[in-house]
C-alpha cells in the first residue's frame, strides 16, 4: 500500500511589521489619554 | 473614577468628565463659551482648572488659570499675596480680571509669571540638565523612570500637541491625508531632529497605559507626516513663547504666550 504523506497546511498571516495600523483616533484622549504634558517631550528641543 | 494624577486637579469644574479623558471622557456638552468678559468676572477661588472640553476662551487667560495653583500659591508667591491681602486685595475674593491686571503691572507678580519652570517632575534631577539631543538616548517602552513633563500652565500646549498627533495618525488609514508642515515662521527642522521628535513621542505613547494595547508605530507614518508633525510641534511651542533659549534655560513666561483673547482650542472649534 503506498505511503501517503501529508504536508501541514499553514494559514498565512500578516507579520506585525507589515500589517497596517488599523486604529484611528478622533481625539488626543484616544491616542494618549493620560500624559498630554509628557507627550510634548519637553526634554527634546522644540 | 476618572484618572487624576494630581490631587489639585481632582475637582472638575463644569461636570464635563475627566481632565485627562480616557474611557470616562464625556461628549462635549452644552456649556456656554466663557468669553473674555466672563473669564474676567470669574472668581479665582471658583475657577481653578479647565477641563479639556470646557470652552474657555483666551490662550493666555487659560494659561493663567492653570498656573493659579502651582505658581500663585507657591512659596515664592506667598509674601506677594500676603502683601496684596494686607492692602485689601485677598486672592480668595479676587476675580481673574483683577488678578490679570495686577499681574500685568511691573512688579513681583509680573516677574513671578515671567519665569516659570518649563520641565517639571524630574525627581530631583536638575531640569536644566535634563535634555535629550540624540535619538540613541531615548529609552523606549515602559520604564520606571518618569519622563519630564510640561509645567501645568502649559496644559493647552500639551493638549495641542496631542491633537496634532491624532491628526497625523490619520495617515495610517489615509496615506494621502492633507497634513502639511510649516514653511514659514519657524527655523527649519533638520531630518535628525524629526527622528528625535518621533522617537521621543513614541516613548510617551509606549508609556501610556492603554490596557495592554500596543501604541501607534509612529516610525511607520509617511516621512512627510513625521516631518509635518515635528514642524507643527515647533510652531506650537513657539506660539506659547518657547524657543531654544527658553528650552535651554528651562523657563517659560506667561507674557510670551501669544496673546489671543478670542482663541478657542481647535478640538473645541
């Protein structure tokens, strides 16, 4: 009886580095709800 | 309960929700716009902070409300306020109009508001030394160390930069989004500085507690968007009177904030 071999089937997935960023932000509270004054990064020259 | 990192901002005037937003953020309500005349008539003891959605008009006026607690009630201000009280002008009964008029006059109050710390909450580190000029010194990810933040009086500047970042991130879903940079009025921003600004901004996004959700990968924004954000950031700092000199000295002045009594934040327009 012939030997039947099967190859595992893998579902292609997008790697994190290639998947498009899907979040959208309509306000700063969604992207940065807490640290607005830190988000300005005042340790970096304007 | 809303997240209030500082007790002195624990009370939200106007019932509009958390100052810092997040999941407790209320929708913009029907609170009437506080006009410059309304602001001048408001008592200092009653208007002690401005929630992000509260429509109070005036860039410098809003900043004065924000500096009330940390500066006006600081140790340095105590003898000044004592002198005012003794001459019949106690802060508790003062209106913002009276306070602003007093502050505008040459004197101790004027000088106090002319040299306010720019970077704060550095855990004892000399803020004039706490600067980053190289991308390699930016530490990504959540760290135990607290990064410096703008002074409380610059809350609107912080919100404005966040507002710009949210707009810049529209490019993730629409790479052709209209988001121009700033061609005039600011010194040119070198490519290296654009990278530094993006890296520092990413640092803060990574530190945000968003229930383990990843932060937006700013380096994946189109290069023109990254540059536009960095240029707009520089222009915003300049609007609040902060350039390289002020940044190096770690001081900002209420009197250098661009005076615009009709200014309403863009997120409320």
